[in-house]
C-alpha cells in the first residue's frame, strides 16, 4: 500500500509539473511565433492526460460517486465540444486526479514549473532570442508575449509561494511583497497585477480576522461564498448600465475600457447553455461609450469569456466549485486560501486567463488535503485510531 501511495505521489508530481510547464511555454514570445511548438505541446499533453485518467481510475471511487463525477465531466466535455475550449474539462479531470493529495505539494510543484519557464523566458530575453519589444506605457515583457503576461506570471508565482508558506507567513514577508510590487510596476507597467500583490497583506489580515472572530461571521461567510458570483453579477450589470451611467464611464476609463469590452461582447454574442466557438477579438470598432473610432476589441475578463465561450451550464459548475473551496477553507480556518481566492477572483475581472486551473490554482483545493486534515490524520495514527 505504501509503495502504491509513493508511486501515485511521484506520478502526480510529474504530471502536474509537465502539464503546467507545457501550458506556460507558449506564453514565451519566441515560442508563440512558431506553430510547430504548439503542435508539439498538444501532442505531448496526450500521454499526460492519459496518465491523469489512470490516476482517476486508481482512486477506486464508489459507483455512486463515480456516476456523479462522470456526469460533471460529461457536462464539461459537452461544453468543450461546443466551445472548443478544454480549460474547464481538463480542470475537472485534474481536480479528481489530485483528490486526497497534499494541496501544498500541488502548489509547490506548480511553482517550480512556472518558475522554470520564467527563468527560461528571462534567459531568452537577456540573450536577445525572445523580445516582444517595448509595449504600451513602456512596459518590458521579460521574454513573454506581453508585459501584462510577465506581470501575471510573477503575481502567480508570488501567490503560489504565499499559499505554500501558509500560516507561517511573517510580517517581513509582507515587506518582500511590497518591494516586488514596486519592481513589477516599474518594469512591466502592469497596474492590475501590481495592485493584487500590493493588496495581498491587507486581504490576508481581513480573512484572518474572519477566521478568528465569530462576531458577524455569518455576513462575512456569505460575502466570501458569493464573492465570485458578485463579480459575475458586476460584469453583467455594468455591461447593461454602461451607456446610461456617467460614473461607469469614468470607471471604464480607469479600467482601460474593460467595461466597454464587456458591454460590446455581451451585446454581440447571445449566451448559450454549453457555450460557443467564436472569436472575441475584433479590430476597427467604434467605441460609442468613449467616442473612439478604430478601437480594438479583445476579451480581458474571465467572467465574460466564461459566459460567452464556456457556456452557462459549465459556468454554473465553475461557480459551485468556488463555493466548495470557500466552505472547505472556512472549515479548516485557512485564511491564506480565502485571501488567495479573493485576490484571484478580483484579478479575473481584468484578465481572461483565469479559466485555466493552473492560473486559478485554488480550484485544486476542492478535493486536495489541507494541512489541518493531514495533521488530524497524523494525530489519529499516533493515537492508534483508525483513519479511512
């Protein structure tokens, strides 16, 4: 039994590392320009996902549980067929495959993989082999396709490290955060990622107080559980009210016309149950909100992309998964997970890459083992108890 467990752990480590690595490589500017690289990455992912299926089978779930999971995966797979986007489907598979696996180990493996690719991108940039040039506002991309992507990668590495540290986070670590904030903003000029990292110590202290203090806990818990749903609602309501609200027009300017992008896309594409395979980029568009001609349209919001591309039913599962994360983190008083959820959920409004579980990595927490659960199991073992 011990040999089997060790084998499974090593296999999970290997698969997560390779899958995260492969997902990060196309973000390097040089690799993004070579179609053969994307083909090779897609081919290399096939045996990895076969390995994920193998891990799920080895879990030996009961028939009832297996049927429930099969229904969920079937829904996500149908969404994949309609949308052409496999992010939710592969995320669901990875969540099932890493059940009862230490969450911090998943986080550490992911951090190693992303840091490895960041180091490669930095090397290629220094040697002049991968340079996207100076982007808007004079930002440097460090070998990635855009400075915002470079800032996002740095932000995710920091948040992964934060979760890995967990309750051992110290005040001096906050000082490191703020130094990194200054560096990221000065070099990449990315405001969103900078703000998220800057807010991390504050959000951690807030969630810590929620876990410690019982007063007004019901309201706080409700807000935490609904935080992602609130962002979906905010995305839709601001898109609906944007033409008639001067306040939202000012906010739109502050958010680099992201409210207009949501407004334009949500009005152009009808929402469908299982999504659709449509192009969310467009050029030479008239921005009637700010009276700008020749504007470029892209999707910079995870919530808009989820509603239009991924579909309503997969999006509902996406939201339910988030609620499960919050409930589990509250049960284990894991304020670091709660803070990370809030930070990534806020960031998802301004960037569309959060549909990927490697970026929205708190979703691994749904079935993975928390430190408190592992400690409880160890105590039962030391007391001669039976742990199932």
